[in-house]
C-alpha cells in the first residue's frame, strides 16, 4: 500500500495507479468522486469531469458559461438530482422548506425514526438538527485496481477496532457530491432572538464536529435581522462560518460585513414570488428581457458589490462574498454573472433550464467576465452598461434623497449596536426590505412548523 496523500485529478484519470489511502474528506478539487456509484469506472469519472468543462454533447451551455463567471451552487437537497448534474456544484444551500421536503421523503423515514429514538428525551430541535448534519468515518480508503479488465475505484471505510458504520444523515448524502460547503439555516422563528439563534448555530457546529466534518465544509445561514446578526458576530469570533440570508437592502449588507460573515445571499426576487411566479407570473414577477439592467433588484446587487470592493480596499479586511439567490429564470441567473457576484445558488428548475440552452454570446444583451482570483481585490469596475446602476434605486421608498445607501456615511453607521436597533430602523424605513423580510420569514416558519409536526408525530409513536 502506498503512502497517504491526496489524489489529484491527474492521478485519478491515469489508469493503473497503485493502491492509495486518502485522508478524509474525500473530494478532489473538482469533486471527481461524486458519481453516485460506489464503484465508478474511469469512464464514468472522466465523463463527470469533462462535464464540468462543457455540456455533455460538447456544446457550451448557459450553465457552462455561468460557471466561468461565478461559482454555481445548487439550491436543492435531493441527492439523486445533485449527482445527476452536468457540473459539480460548489455549495449546496437549503432552507426550512427544502429540509421539510427531505424530512418527509420515504428514503429518510428509517433515518428519522432511528434519530428520534436516540434523541427522544432532547426534544424535536435536537432531532431536527441531527437529521440535517452528517456523520462520516475518520478517513476513507481509496482502492485503485490495477487489473486491466477492472479500472474501478472502490470506496470503503477502514477497519478501526470498535468502530461501526454510523447512519448517513441528510447532509452526508450530498457533501461528497459537491466541491464546497453545505449550508443550513437557523430557525426563522428565532430571527429576532439573539441567544436562541446563537444556541441553534452552536448546536449545528457541535453536530458537525461530532461527525468529523470541518468548518471548511459547512456554513450556517442566519436571517439578516439586527438580533440575529448580533449572534452572527459572536459566531464569527468563534470561527463558525455564517451567511446572511433574507437580505434585500444595503443596510443589511453593511451589517453582515460588521458581523464578519463569510457570505450574504441577497434575494433577486422576493421569496413568495419565487414560489408562486409560475402560477401567477404576470402579477408577481418582473419578467424583463434584460434582467441585469431592467430588473428592479439589479441596482442594489451592483451597489452591494461595489460597496464591498471599496470596504476591502479601505480596510484590508475580507468582506462577505455575494451569493445571489432566488432566481426564477435562466436569464436572471446569467445576470448575476455579469453583475460580478461571487456565486449564485440556483434551484433545480432553473439549473435544468441553464443546462439545456446552447450559449451564443452574440445573442446576449451583455456578458460577464471570467471570475477573478479574488472577488474584491482583483475585480475590475462593473461593465459600462451597468455603471449607471450605482446611482439609482428603483426600489427606493418615496422621498428618497437620491444618495446611494452604500455611501461612505452609511458604512460608518453601527448597525449592530444596541441589539441591532439601527438596522431595525433602516429596515422599517425601507418598505421593500421590511415587507420582503417578513414574507421570507413567514414562508420559512411554515416549513419549520411542518418539520416539527413530522418529528413530533414520530415521537408520539415511540
């Protein structure tokens, strides 16, 4: 048996390698092992790798082009779907709605019952949290067969004395199928409670540590309210990565920077529009031809990115990475690339649209540039056709003074002081942010309550 080392892409694609032991976590720089097959062949792996570069038919798709411009994430939890994607996604995001769907899936029935029996005395939240984290063996053996007739790769856990193979929980079903992190959200019902948000995030952190999953493979989503972002500031000081979610305005983005968060997720569309748009598109959704210039949220996205560039240059401190979310169409996702977002988390519906559309740059209203090595240090100015967005805000309340919310004076406001009182005032002063934040929390609380009912039903039968 050879020495322990990481297997690189070029190693795996070369047949006839010696047996190798690989330390956990098992993933190459491009997620090469995420084939959905416990014994994938070299041809299967080669197909998955080549698919990360171009569509399976050799034609560049919108999805391929978007991946050149930003990190494409999957906003869906179904393991089989993620394994079937033509590219390997970077992060996998979720929320209470997606968790509830997976919690009720037949494939998780036995896992839910087992977890409920183990944690029945600790309450529904302990069961809920355990269900969405992963357990993994401390390391995995990768066997590269040298038989000319069998170029398969076998993945097995090592024979550690007294160790047994533990349950594979919901995140574990996906963590080896992505390149980066799984993202889980604290309870939206506690969005205005600092200590409860802090407690739930720490519970997630303990469960991941128990599983042997490092902080470089997960991130905790925190609602962008004053009290919750005060919890995020504490979590950041403890080294727990966080994302500011349900974000609709510049003050929230500034507060997330002050909290030292890893990511933010500004919603391109409000949550209820994303859910209902396909039923009532004319009433709920601005289905514009050129979203980058015409969608009412584009100006705020561009201003957030420009603000973070400025803060990085002025302070030298890392700023939250913009993970744009809540797309309804493929052209909206492409706009995120042109605007300069670090990443875009995209539903399975829109991902399928992107993967089917052949890319023709000449037919696009505008194009993004390849993603820079560092999203703020190395980024250039916004595209010329988008520069006017820095000084406008189609969503601004009546009586707006015309000053961008990302002005230097705004970034000097302490939005987290006094429990986030200044942020709360800013949210209340912006009808769009106040309404959409309330709608998003209501939507997610519905998913939370549904999951709680499922768990309590199981507990009642034990």
